[in-house]
């Protein structure tokens, strides 16, 4: 049965898209369509994808987009997906053989499930890290959504989950955000989805640490405000405000860490103040205290040097 619509956003992905498509070849018997959104590419991404899909016998359909936004590109494909199940993967990630069929088998074994989450391996800067296993889910949708938002449940990588088209409905990724749009999308789905998990790794999530951190350095105050406003909209699906405040603290602490590492101590201090004021678990309390101490030390010993340079 061709049960799955595969969604792939792609912007200038000519160097990686053939590998991503090749990693899906073993699942061709269950894939009804591959919807690749060619999002303003200038490197021939679509042509490379079409050539690879033809050789792999994958049912590829290229959709043209001008979003310059992964969430917006996924939204274009979600609106046209026609199979009962939706699987999203990025154009530089790799699916692992049998992963999609394992997700489907788990869905068949638990007919009430709207969403099946699998394990994944993170590859950071070319180095494979430990496998990330899904854990901490309960039978209560809002409890899962709140726990996920607060970091009590391990993050889902796009490409490690299978979701039913019926539960997605008209839910879409928020657009125009520099980060965390995936989290806001998953939380909306979780707030009404029945969940199942498998421990089998289903994909390799490829990450560039530098590129990931760069998202927090450009116009950080405005980007945080844009994200904050999108986060607050989750109250309309029943997420308690306390969970939203915890998320604000987690993201602010992440931004503070990046700016501290790159030497922008003033911006780090401002975001650390936001993180410190937010409710948090004990481990994050200690992280905040540690960064406060480190900031104080660096300020104390960098100030005289700054005076010397300006003298």
C-alpha cells in the first residue's frame, strides 16, 4: 500500500538531495508521493532531484516555492499531500533503511495512534553522536505537548516522526521565524494527537553547529520577539502559560550561551536575565548561575583590557 507522502523542503540542495532521495529507495513500496518544494534554488536542485528520483523509481513531484523558509516550504507540500500518512525529512538528512516501514507497522499495531515517533542519530559537523531515543510520553495529549515544550521530552528531529494527514489537518508551521518553528508545530500536533513510539533509529539528522548557532546572532532581540509572539499563540490549543514561560527561559538561555561563547557579553547578559526570571528545573537553575558567574568573571577581567585598548 502506498501509504506515505514524503515532504522535503529544499533550497540550494543540489549537493545533498540525491543522497537524501537515495536513502528513501528502500521504502518505495510504501511511498505514494515525494513532494519536493524547490524553494528559490539557484543551483539546479530540482533537476538533480528529478534525475535521482527517476533512477530510484521514486514518485517525485517538484513544487515551486519562493518562501526562503523551511516551514513555509513544508506548508506548501502539506497542503497538497494526499496519502494517509506524512513523513517529513530535510534535504540534507538521511533516512535509515526500514525506518519508515517500522513506523507504519507501529501505527498499524496501535490503530488509535495519530503520530509515531522513532529514534534518530545526530550527526554534528560530520561526526556521528549517540542515538536519541524517544521517551517520557504519556497517554495524555496536553501533558505530552506541555512536557515537550518544557524540554522534559527529547526533541523530535524532522525525519524521525510519522504523522497522520487527518491529525495534521490545517495545522501548519509558523513562518518567518529564525528558530524553534519545528517545536511549535510538533506541540500543536501533540496537543490533540495519540502518540506511539519505536526505539529503532529511523534517520540521521545532519547538523552544522555553526549554522545552528548563527540563527541566534542576527538581530537577536527582534527575532526573539517574533518567536515569543508565535509561542504565545499556543494558548489557543490548551497549553498552560506556565509551560510557555519555561520555554521562553530555555530559548533565552540558549541564545545567552551562543553570545557568551562569541564574546558578546552584553547581549548574553540581557538574555541570561530573561532565562533567570523564567521558571525552570533545578538543572537549568544551576546553568543560569554558572553563566552568571562566568559572565561576571569575563567582565571583570576584560574591562581593564578594553580601557587599555581605548587609551
